[in-house]
């Protein structure tokens, strides 16, 4: 059972305190967007074996949404960070690059 | 015969006799006995019948690996099937029954399967029962279900009388196993200051060491174990839990421990089992090793036991399985059994050692005791029926020629030892093949990794493949040191006790005995006792192309019984490897899955039973409802009254009465469950404009507006009335089931998309009790209570106002879900019951009638109001429901707007909401389909719509319904056929969904 | 007000610990930036306490503040003062982006008294209740069995548990069941 540290309250929360929210850093497309962009926003998701960026909510806790970088294969959690950003922080990316040389995720590498 | 001897028995208390029942017969044992040792002491060698062939079976092992001695324990509400006699501690009054036989253990007609065994080989069921197809369901399956099945399920009417609970524990180092390795690991880690929790599945610490002998720091192992226990007990950072099994290792250091508190003492009050939900930084698996059987013909006859088990019964319980025990082995360890037996005054006619020669100290000791040792020897077969009669000796290198028949009443066999790698493997730890010891052991370079990417499981002692006592202690100390180091405490120099034990000569791998055994012998050589899988079955599987060990497992059922193949897996895969001409490590093992041994369903459920099985949400008026005939309906976790039944009244009658009383005079509804979310901030209006399809930012303070919420997919997800409290503040009502979901939905968008908007939300649902006062006399009632002006002029339709009523602080909303003159009054929840009582008292003169959810539903359907969950199912958009009036055309954006512009969403062929009226006044079936011409490519009748809500309307005295229909709004007056179960199609006319008071005259007064 | 009815009407149970439904517990939810000086000043003014740091509590004579999240605090006072205090704080914060709501009726509050309270809580919540991990001065929002709950310790042998009113009976039964006199675990050394 996963253990992820909530960056807002600092609790190393077990999975039963958390709610998974799927892929992180989606860019919303609204009215006026073309069908491809909108379909991609609504339905297309990364499905990596390896490094993944996800949204979680500390629902049985401080209630905050946050982001986590996690390996879907080994379940290693590289770090968690604010929900209020459009991309992972640089130091976290550096950590991941060191641990998983050559990783790619969307346009990140 | 098996019997109690006068010496030994370190775990039993001969001063405390215990009587118990087996198959109705009274037997005597001692405190400290397991059921297995006590049965053997009573010469009960035959304990059960095997699963498939119904062969007689007795005790094989002495621990949790036991496949045969499986019994039903207890009676009535405490009956439990498939319990291992070897891990059941006896108590006064214990009742055990044997399994898998009819009519009795001694005379079982199922034994006929044994005679047919050559026809019942691997895959028999798959091959035999496939033709003719219909026979499976009607003939084969019922027959197989009757004759198969391990043990008997408890009576469906029985109820578990025991209590169970969970416990969340956190530690630095969790040591699983309380043998000398576990104790040494725990000591090393705990001395350094790490927090240590040690679990031991049995009642005793020390594991095998006290039975196997040797010395630790010059002490008898038993004395050292007690010293270690005392030291750990004195450390504030260490704790030992006996009778607690490490059941499973899961991701990120999560471990389940299974504590059996009263299984051995049912008279003790308190929980029977406790499930430990442990989070630990490091796990040390000091789980020991399990001895392997040898595959020779007749190795399942009662009296054939593991050599270590024979020794355990003698030393621990003072029980001898036989007077004359032949030892069959491929290693030195089994010699300890022979020596122990002879030293106890029992006979060992011969040791049959498969190795060509042996030079170990133990062999010398055995010989010096006068025991006959035959090297290069094999047990060709064991003879006997319900117990061992003799062993036929041959040569291991041969095909099974019998050189000698040795008469005996027990056989102690040893095929070597397999480290217990289950817990190491549960979370992905990999294994390596140790050729020298012919066993898989943990590969320390491929340990399971935790959330930080670092290894979190360490094997210790025999579980790591260290078998000599001194190696065990050294290995265990290093494991403890490694764990301490990994949790960030330094051990400095560690003290490792000195273990002494005879050096052992190498074993010789023996997977078949004799190695060239002919088919007739192989067909009687058992691998998996519990599922009746033989050497010949695995060989057949290989021959038929099942090359993967996982496929072979499923085809033959090897290792799939309740013991999960603890004795059989290694022998089985070695047999498969040989049959395939492959190396054992290339064939590999099947997957080890938790739990290590079965754990009770009660422990898994924990406290969740009876009134706390799940949370039941109750409104402040719940007790009144319950006392006044509430027919309860679950709505999410809430319980809401469906109707209030008066004495002698049917539910249908009560519903009709409630609707009519409300429409005619005055009804009262507990609406406390409706969600109430406060949304505040300078951007609150803008935010609600994004959440709702309609415009909320233009709502004036003091006013209410009905709104729709969609998901980003465009589908309708919730609805409710929004009240603007002040310039910055709104109160959003949600559906009963929607409060938590919609609040979470709001927080998600605020926290993850529009985090720069200044909006706060609070879910205030439970702060208020809310009562709908409904009907032509509603205003009169409120005016009677007095305190605020509720006139049409002061509080118009879709307005709200704060004030007092009858002395209660209230917020009154003039909204209606029934089409009647209606007020929803919110009061602080703690005043809810008093306010409800006050309304009932004051409303008597108008025959005030509390109504339930069904009357609510009927009245809203009569008005054509949609209900989330009836008219919507996650595929319906507001446009389908004719709610275009509630969708702002002015707004550039709202959640779901873009999706509603997708081609499929704007398709004119989408089914649209209509009203339906049956021609004969009957009620359409819920979910009935509107039948269209023709059939689809699967031959199913085409459909053109479906019923979403359907009721008998007491107001109109006929069946009314709402439904989604192809081109519905354009087909007013058309008569359509609807599916009607097995009856002829029902006819209904398409009408306007507003059945009652279409002009709204009744509510606008 | 005599008409005030608690979720369970003041139920109690005695086992490993004594459990009592607390009457008279006022609770006010504050949403706002807890680092905002104006908000802190308002809270100090009306409730007489400073705002707590992450996962901490601050108590004065009969008021207190519990950290709920970076932008939420639960302010404690006497039940019959809660509405007035909420209104007063809201007024003081009129020019600040904040939301103040009296939630005294929305919750059930239980007091646990006794040296075994750590065990009782640890049977229900996935929280390390050992003394070196959780102590007076801390608050924890989590779940208890199947529902959301929060708890804190007033002293070594007193804890308070808060849950939603509608599940008050469920939580009381959970706590009572966990506090069964025959179900001690004896896990904690103190």
C-alpha cells in the first residue's frame, strides 16, 4: 500500500488517506478549441512503464491536491510538490534524471 | 503405533491434562499440545481423506506447512473448516472433525476415486467434462460441486460470535520470525536504538533450535532463547508478539500481521484475532526453512512424516509417531531424528541415505549408536493402507527393484530444506538458486524496494539459506545491523554469539526416489498432498506442452490448495524441470502471494460488522422518523424515510396518502441531507459561472436560482438551488448524494486549475437541519409560528430570508420541488428535532403529514422535474432533458460546454425527455425500453427510447412516467410500445412531461 | 438553549478509556491564508489565540485553534458563543479574503480519557500513535475506519475526536468497540 508524503501538511500518508486524480499537468481546452486538442485533453493519457507525474488529493487529511512523481514499475516516489504549477520543479526533475537516466514523459526528458 | 512417551515434551505440561473431542470421541492431551501432537498421542494416525482420491491421510509436518491434517474446528456459530491440526493449540472442550469423507473417516466410498486414479490424471476435468456442452451446467458441475470441495462451508445461517479488530502499528524494524535468527536480528537492531517489533507465529520463541540442539555461547539453545527474550523485553524500544504471523509484505513497508488471541483459550474475553496493519522502514524475514518430502511411492500413507516433524513431536510434545521408524534422507539433518529416536529408547531399523556415501559427524554418531545406515539407498515404496506397514528398500540409482522389505510403523523422510522465501518474495524480492543446498534463497542484490527506491526486506538465518547454527547467528546479526544502518542508527561493533553444532556433509539433490522409478511407482509418488498431485501428473503436463511453471500449476492444481504448496512447490518444479530437460532456476517458481497461511475473514473485516459494518448517516430527526413508521431507504450512506407507515398500512397506501395530504393541505419533508456548500470570495460569481451551466453571477442577493452542473465531459452530474447570500457569498444546494462529491469537485477546480481565483468554500451541509414545509397551508403554518414575514410580498418565490420562526433562528427559502406553495427552512442541526416537533404540533390543525422520499419523487415527477440519478446516468446532457433554458447562451465557457459541442452531443438523434402516459392507467416498468421496428445484427429488438422514472400518480390517479425518446418532443400524442417483462408490450402515449399544474398556479401564491 | 440536542444526546462509555460525547463545544471554521497578519490579528482578538503552525494546536483558557490545512483552521470556543464569535470575526475580516462559518452543529465531539487512549485511536486510524510520534499540541486529520475524523490530545490521558454529526453514532460505536475493556493491545510502553 503506497505511502506518499503530502507536501502541504507533511504527513506521510498511506493510500487510504489519499485519492488518486490521474495524470498531472493537463492543459485545459475549452470552448473554441479544435477537436484534436479537446479530445486529447479529455481522453488521451500517458501510460508509462516508469516515471509518471500524477495528481493526488490528501482527502482524509488536509484536503489538498498535490502532485507526485512516481515510478509505475517499482512504485518509487521521487517526490511530491504543489498542485499549483504547470510543470514539475527543476530539482525534482534533476533527481529523476539522476535516478532514471534517459527517462521521458510527454515533452520532458 | 503412535503414542506418548514418558520422557521429553518440553512444550507440554503433564500436570495439566486437557480433554477434547475428535469425530465425537473423547481424547486426552496436555496443555501445550497442538491438536496434531495430541491426536498422535492418542494413536489417531488417520486424520483426514485427500481431496481428489479420498486416500487416507495423517500428519506429515509439525507447523504451518501441514497439508494433510486439516480439520473442521468448533461447532455451530464457531465452526471453521480447513484448520491445520499442527498449528491448533488444544484447549479443554475443543471439538474437531475430519474432512472429505462419507460416510466416515474409516469407511469412505470416495476411495473408489483412488481405484480410478489412472483415469483421473492432470487435466482430467478439462478433458472429460467438455462434451456435450450443455452437460457441464446441468450434470457435471452439480456432481463435481457435490463431491469436490475442501472441507465444509459453515452453515449459511450461522453467525460468527467472536470479535475482531485492527491495529495500526509503526516501527523502524519489523522482524518476522522468533527463532534464534529472528531473536538475534532483533537484538542487534534493538541494541542500536532502532524501534523493533518482532512477530512469532507460534506461542513459543526459539524456532527449531531447541529441538535441533547445539550450543549458543556455551548455553543450551533454550537457555539462550530465554536470555534473548528477557533482554528484548527489557528494552523500551523492542516488543515481541507471539501467536502473531507476518501474513504478507506489501508496497512501501506495509505488512499485515495476524494475531491469534483466543484461538487457544476461547474462554478468554476479548477479540479473537487482531489484524496488525504495520508500516515499517525495514523488514527482516527470519522465517526459517521448511523440510521437503521425498518423492517415493506411498509417501502419503499415514505414518510417513517429515524427519523434522518426527523429531519435533518427540522433543516438544513427548510423542512418538511409531515404535519402529525408518529414516529416508538425502542429507545429514535427518540423522538428528534417528539419533533422537534411539536416544529416547525407540527403534530405527535403518537409515536409507540416497547419497552414495556420507561422511558427516551426524552419520558417525548414528552409527556409533548402532543404527544401520544404508547409503546409495532408496525407499522404493512404502506399504500400508491407513498406516505404514513397511518400507521396501532399493537403490537410488535404480528403477525400483526391491532388495528388502523393512517392517516399521513410521517413516521419517527428508529431501533437504527450502528457505521460507514467501515474505521476501511478496513484494517483488527475487531468488537465486543455491546449487549446493539445492534450494532457492533470497538474492540480496534484488531485494524488494520501497517508496525511496531502496531495499526494505532483509532475509535472516535459515530464511537466507544459512543452516549451520553459527552461520545462522552470524547471518542474523548482520541482518539486524543492516536494518539498523538503513533506518539511520549506527550499531558500531556488533556482538555475535558463538554457535556450535556438528558440521554437515553436503546433501545430494533427490527429486525422484529411486531416480529411475517406473510409471507405476511415479503414479503413487505424491508431490502435493492436499490437492492430490503426483509426480506422474506433472510429467504428463510437461508432455502435453505445459512448459511454464505457472501453466503447469493451474493445469495440475499443484500448490493451489490451502497450504499453497509449502511442501510441494520445489519438488514439483524440480520434477517439471527434469521432465522438460531444463535447469531448475530456468523453470523458476510460481508467484508467492500473501497471506503466508490463510487468515480469517473476521480479521480482515475487523470491527466492521453489525451496527458498525458501515457508517449510517443520520439526520437530526432520525429518531422521530424511526419511531413513526419510517420505511427506510438508503441514499448513499444516509438513511431517509421512503414513507411513514401507519399501523396496518402498506407502503403504497402510505405514499398515496402522503402525496394527497400534501397536495391538499400540508406536508413536511426532512430535507437535511441536501448538500449546502458556502462559496465566498471576490471571484465566487465567476467561479459559479464556470461550475453551473447557467449564469449565477447575475443573481441578486436574497434571490435563489436553480442550476445544473456538468462534468468536463458535458454530462449532467448534479443540480440544486443556489442562493446568493451577499455580494461575495453564495450557498449552493446539492443533491443528497452529491454534497461531498460536489464540494470535492469545487475544491479540485479551485486548487488545480483556477488557483489564482479568490474563492473559499466550506461544506456546511451538516450544520443545518432543513425542513420542507409544503402545501396550500404551508404559509398559514409559518405565520402561526410567527417571527418573520413569510407573505408573498415579503418572501416571493425563489427568494430567501433570515429570521426567526416560533423562536428558532432560521433561514427560509421559498423554493418548491413539488409544485406546491413551499418553504425550505434551515435551522442549526442541534435544533432540528425541536423545530420538527414544533412544526408537527403547530400543524395539527391542517393535518400536517410528514412524507418520505417516494412522495417527494412522485410530486416532482407530476411536475416534470428531473431527478439526478433517474433521468441522468452519466451519459445524459442537459440538452437531452429539455433544460436548454438553464444553459446560458451568453457565457463563453462553463465546465462541460466544450464537450457539449462535440458532434455526438449535438446529434439530433439523441434521445430526448418526454412524458409518458399509459393508455390503461397502469404503471410502466422502470427502465422499460421503447420498442422500435426490426432487430439489430444480434437479433435483438431495436429500441427507440427508455423509461427513466415511472410512478402511480395519486393526484392524477394513473400511471405517469418520464423517458428519453428518439425525436421525442416532436412526437407528442404518438403511442409507443414498451417492454413489459414477460407480459405483452405496454402501450403509452408521448405527452408533455409536466403532468400537473403546468402554469405553476399552485406554487406562485 | 434547552432545545439543543447533540448528535447522540451526550452518550458515554467506559472501557479501556472513558468516552463521552461533549456538550458545549463550539467550532468555527476559518478559511483564509493562515500567514496573513490581519487574519491572525482577528483570531487573536476574537478567540484569544494565535494561529497554530502546521498540524499543531493552540489553546487559551476555553478557546483554541487547530491547524486543518494551510488555509483552514478550526477555532474552538463555548458552544453558545460560537455564532457570535463567528459573526464578530467575519466582521473584523470584512476587508480580507476569508470565510468564517459556525460549524458547531455540524460535528460530533468525543472526549477520550484514560491512559489507553493511544491504543483505542490506533485501532481505527492509520496514524502512528506512539508517544514519540504524536503528542499533546498536535492535531491529526485522518480517517477512523470508514469516515473522516480529526483528533488531538489535550494532555497525556485526554484526547478529543471530532467527526461529522451524521456519523456521530457510528464513530461513538467504533470508539466504544475499540475501547472494549478486554481488548487491550499493550503496544505502547507508556
